[in-house]
């Protein structure tokens, strides 16, 4: 087991994702990454950075693998902001904050949460979630929907 | 009076505009374990630590069925990237040739990788402690490159595969120098 972890660590050190929080791994339908006021079509392999916002249309969905192995995906008509992301691949410490403004989100937490519970927080307009290592889904609906 | 009425109306409208209804559901992982999510919604606090436990505003924690979750979140869950995984292949002493056992294993690894959309791969080569350090550095890098070759053959872009040789620095089975240890002659393949 120990060598597997060591290998993963080395793997992260070797990847060229150093400045990136993660990478888009799945994208379908209308899906964008909003960065510095620009909307870039979400494509598989595209980096995701802190302060990016992921946006999907009625037919859209997208999934991101983060450098700590957290996996996040959003379904149709969704807006997810990556508020802040830091991950130290040596100590596994850092902080991951994101906000689901609307739509649906699925999360599989990664090494950040394994290292320190409370390293990951997900907000909605009305809630804040503390994540202690798990898989979960979130939906934000407008009233009347 | 009118000012107060307008004030109340504005407050109500503002309240409406910002009020969304959120649902949070924790799911069991593939091993059947469920973690914990704590939902804080103003003064309301829900601790979700049972499979399919669901939090909605103004209601006690409920349990959904797997089918209900699939219906509500199917498209979202389908968009989740494949889980990061890793494989190990073993080599014949002093060569970059796979052992007979690992030749079979390689086919399984390749089949698994073909199922993943766009994998990022890190292949890290290792040796046992037979031979000098410089030779082993070279050999471990060769082994990793050999694995990269197999992956490129099945269509994984070379740019998505990184290789490294660790020589005899990271022994899986710690040994003295000059010990022939098959489990140390390996390449670890990390995929995400």
C-alpha cells in the first residue's frame, strides 16, 4: 500500500498540472468554463483553475478530476463556482471551496478530505456543507420549480 | 405607513428572490461505505451519515431510495470522471521484458484503459538491487518507456503519458544490495 501512495505522490509531482486545480474529463452538450469574464467551451482535457465557473445549458453536463483526486460533476442547467482550491501534493493539505449556484452537483471527495476533514466545503445559496470524506449529490432549485 | 408597507414588500421580494430550495443526499461508495456530510442551513443543522440520507430545508433528515437518486441525479452522476486507479506490471531480471504473468495482466490493463475517455497516465519504473545504481536508473526508465509504448499502441496520446525511472530507490520489498527480488522489478501505472 505504501508504495502505491508514494507512486501517486510522485505521479502528482510529475504532472504538469502544477498551476491547475484540475482537468475537464467529461463534457457533453452545452458546457462552458467562465474565466476572467470569458466563456470558453468546455472540452475534455481543458484545465480548470481556481476562480473558474462551470456552466451548463439544458442539454449539458461536465465532470472534473482535481489534482487531489476529488471528482466533481454538474448536470444540466447548472452553475458551479470554484471559489478556491489549494492542494499540497506532499502533505495533502489545502482547501477546496466551491459554490453550486443552481442545478445539480455530484462529488466524490479526494485526498484533501482524507488528510483533513473540513478541507472541503460546498456552498449553495442557502446552505454550507462540511464534507468528511464521502460521495454525495446536491440540487439547488428555484422556488416554484 | 406606506413607506413601511413598501419596505416590507421589498424585504419579502428580496427574501423570495434569494430563497432557493436545496437537497443534499449522501451516497454509499462502491465498497458500500458512507461518509458524512454536515449541512448547515441557517440555524438548521443536518448530519448525513447513512446511505441515501437526504437533507431538505425545514424537514427532518429523510432516506431516499437508490432509484430516486438515480432518477433525480442520473445525468449528473453519469458525468463523473472515472475514478483514479493504478496497476503494476513486473519484469524479467535485467530486461525491459514483461514476465509471463504480467503479459496477461497487461491485456487487462489495456482493456481497462480503453474504457476510460481521456486518461492521464504516469508510468514509474523500478528495479531490484542487482547491478549498480546508474545501470538501474537507466533500466527503470527503459521499463517505464516500454510500458508507454504499449499504451501509445492502443491509442493513448503520448502527450498524456509521463514516465519516470526511480532505479532502486523505491523498493517494494526492502532488500540488501545485489538481491534478485522479482517484486521490485516493476512499473507502476497511475491513471486518472
